[in-house]
């Protein structure tokens, strides 16, 4: 479990491109392209090293009308996946 106060930060080598309703992450170091849905795009935009997981989950909960608990649980899984792909890292507050 990733603590609530952890602040995810995007890998600076990963580019972001928005086309119509899709957001793409361009990971040149691994020659990979990742497509994000609207929820993923919101989360990615907030992974700036300034917002902690609880704050990001609160944004997701409000934007997509899901419970804060559900938003936080999904967020933990999503950022763990992004970290495993070396797209972001975590900073402790």
C-alpha cells in the first residue's frame, strides 16, 4: 500500500501529447507509447511532485463521481503500474 502523503512525480523524459479526447505518454527511453483514458489523464496531470495521493484521489472522486475510497484504491493501483513502467516516481513528504 502506498501511503496517502506520497507525492507521485512524472518522469521528465516522458512526453505527453493530447489528441482530441486521448492523452498519450511517449516513453522514448523504452520506445513505448501509452494511451490514457480521461481518468488517467487527470491523474497524470496531477503527478507533479506537489500533489499527494490523497489530494489526487479527491480530485478524481469529485470529477468522476466515485467514492473517495474507491478513487484512492484505484489510484494506488494505477500509480503503482506507472511506477513499474518507470513513468513516474514517488516522493515522500
